[in-house]
C-alpha cells in the first residue's frame, strides 16, 4: 500500500469507525467485533466502489504530510463521524423520550434494564417503545437514508479538508426530537391524567374506599389497554416522526 493510499484509508476508517461506534444500535449491545466489521465493510465500500471526495490540497501532499497534521485530520474525521452517528440516533430518540415519560408517570422505573438501542437503563415501557420504533425504522427504510447521508458527507466535507459541521443544527434536531417524543407520549399521558382525576374525585367522595391502594394497578392496566387500543395511532405517529427526521437529517448535518 502506497503512503497516499494509507493516508486515504486511515481517514475513511476514522470517519466511518466513529460513526459505527456512536450510532445506535451499534453503540449499544452490539459486540465490538460487529462494530469493527461494520466499520471495515463501510471503509472497503468507499475505497473500492464509491470513492468519496478528496481535497486536492491533501491529495498532492499526502505522502509528505506531517504526523501532527495527519493526527488533526484524523480527529476531524472522527468528530464528523461521531456527529453523524449522533444525528442517526435522532431517529429513535423520540420513542425513548416518550417511553421514559410514560414510565415515570406510571412508576415502573424501579428496576430498569438495558434498552435495545443503547447502554442506558430503561424501563419496560421504554423498551417496548424503542423496539417498536426500531421495527418501524427498518420498515420505513430509514437506514438507507442514514447511509445515504453518510455517503453524501464525503462530498460536502471532503477528506482532509478544514470545514467542520456546526453544532447549531444538531442542537435544533435534538430539541425537535424531545418535542416529538412528548407529542408521541401525549395520548397515553392524557389517559393517565384522566385516571388520576377520576381517582381523586372518588377518593374525595368516598374516602373509605381507599381507591389509591389500587391506583398503581389501574395505571398499569390503563397503559396496557390504552397502548393496545392506540397501537395503530402510535405506530403511524412513529412512522411520521421517522420520515420527518429522515427528510430533515441532511439539514441537521449542515447539508
């Protein structure tokens, strides 16, 4: 391998490796060997089949590049890949926000477990929401959108260049993801609110019934049956959120 090719492959591995390390679900429960294989496969694809843009200034002096300059270039590529992996997580973040909100309202966060899309502990409702969102994500072909955005980044941000994506669009995308997550949790939250009002009225009218002793069980039943009744609407909303995120993802990355 020539020095120019070694510099080229190293920069590609830095970008796609950071992407595979940060993007869910690879950053969660996926073994390190799987993440390494994904990074190598993506790098081999870009080197062999769809070579991304190359900064002419770096291409002419790749063989004589200073180690410090090359180290800074690797850090830049790693930051770009990590930013894209973070933006990739915006697809599934609304489902996690909605699940955590419902879990907190019901009180099922006593024994959290690792969720399917990350290393953070999550309640049972959160795991259901995340799993459903991941399935809708695959059905909507949003993974193709994410990979297409990764591919387009090589044209907008060539290897070895000096331009870096700004943090403003990512912050706006994060705020929008939290907002969509709360909207997704709205129907079930409204059901829980009506249940709380009903229990308060009953406790006020007949204190001897001690209705709050069965409040936790009623909350779980409301979430269970309400979720089954509202399942088509929840899945449709998840699909709309994922499609909207896929449409705004290039702008979130500064594209």
